[in-house]
C-alpha cells in the first residue's frame, strides 16, 4: 500500500469545484485511491464522496492506494491537494 499525506491548500476546503478537479485527476490516473479524513474514508474518484468528508482548508488528509506501482501518481495527487484548486 502506498500512502501520502497532504495539507489541503484550497482556502475553502474540498467543496464542489476542488473536489471535482481532484476526483477527475484520480480518475485520469486510472488507480483506485481512498481519501481519509479523521475516521472517515471516501472513494477519491468521487467528488460527492470527497465532499461528504467536510475537509476545510488547512486540514490534513491521507490518500492511499493498493497499487504498488503508483508512487509517482500518488506524489502528483498529494501535491495537487496542497494547491488552491479553487483558484485554478
């Protein structure tokens, strides 16, 4: 399992637009990714599931995958979370 942790850079958190951009990026990578916030988990390719986590700007989330060949993709996804996706 590959795990990455990131501090969410979107000042408004992972609401509709940032969640949709991230979910699309996960889908484009073609790997199964889980996002964890506190005790809750979400399918990271689903914007709706990401939004149900209630992640705010500055919160720390963890993303993980069972695909052991996805290290570079996970690095890119973690870096994406640190950016202000709402401003892009």
